[in-house]
């Protein structure tokens, strides 16, 4: 009978025949390394969405207001990070970060709205 070695630390693995790690610490360390790339992408995207949401919420305290592209830009808003798009029957396109949305108007102005 051959002895199996832990995928993380190469120590001897004792127990079930399909066991791959010597302990929970090694199992977690191994899986964290394997999933590191995708977890970083998700974490960074969620951080950007959180920041965009915070900016829209701070600028739109009444539920419906106007602001400029410059003000959004100066606060660090990144337009490519949204959670959904809503197109009205008239063809207006609203971009949302969760329940906070915006509609691009003329001359660099934006209408900020909050979904009920």
C-alpha cells in the first residue's frame, strides 16, 4: 500500500482513501492559491461597484437630482462598472449600480435616480 502525500505540504496523509490533505489548514491554503486570480478579479470589481454606488448615493440624496460628468469624474466614478441597464419605451437608457441609476442628458449633464 502506497502512502499518499498532502498536496500542500507533502506530509503523509492519513485517513480516507480519497483524502488529499493532511489537515484543514493545508486544504484551505491550497484552495486559496488555486482560486487567487479569480478571487482578486471579483474583489476588485465589487470594490469598484461599491465605490460607484457610494458616489451616486452621496450625490442623489433626494431620489432624483442632476449632476455633471465632471463632478462624477472628480469623485472617482467609473462608468464601466454598472450592475444593470434599463431602456424605456421611448428609448432612454438608464444605467444602474444596484438601485442607484443615471441617465446621460445633454451637455455633460446626468439625471441621477433611485429605483423604488
